[in-house]
C-alpha cells in the first residue's frame, strides 16, 4: 500500500523521482533515481498553487539542475529556520512528491500507512501498527 496524502508539511521527509536532473511527477514510470528531501517551507503562489521548499543536501545538489542557494529574502518570507541559511533548496508541487518517507512528531502505521500524530513505536522492529489494524489485520 502506498501513502498518497496531499497534506505535506514542513518537517516531512519526502522522496521524489529524478529524471535527467529534474524532479518529475510521481506518476512518471521513467526515472533515474529517487532522492529524499526535507520540506522546510511552503510557498503559496498566485493562482492558488502550492509549492514546497525542499532542502537539498550538499551531497545531493549535483543531482538536481534547478537547485539554488537559499536567499535571505526567501528565508524571511517563508519563515525558514536559521539552520538552513545558505543551504541548497529546490521547489516541488504536490504532484511531484512521490511519497512521504518520514514525518516529525508521529508515525505511519506499517499496515494501513495512516499517519498518527505523536504516536510511538509499538512493534519489536520500532515500527507502529495502529489500534485499528491490530484488531483487524485484514483492514
Ligand atoms: Zn493501521
């Protein structure tokens, strides 16, 4: 089962499909690699489209052609944490986010992939199986 939630938020670690150094839509079957990014900000653009500001590690920067060093104005405008000063960033829309790898302050159920705020591991392998799945494994 895949998690296709649209409500991405800062702090989420997400993965994107990369083809020829560009992030391609998650529906693309063709891609060279999957790269993980942390969402550090949300940019609401005119015409109501949302773009996510993705932190690109120095090690991954060469993999993406349209990444840039974050500017002071962007930091202030989108309330980006100071620790990302001078980091590389890139932008992606929700259709370019393949899936959430990890999210802060909670966990995904290993079975149904629902996200539970503030949840902690309850399995021996440090994963979470939610209450509903524990009582109905066929869910
Ligand atoms: Zn579950």
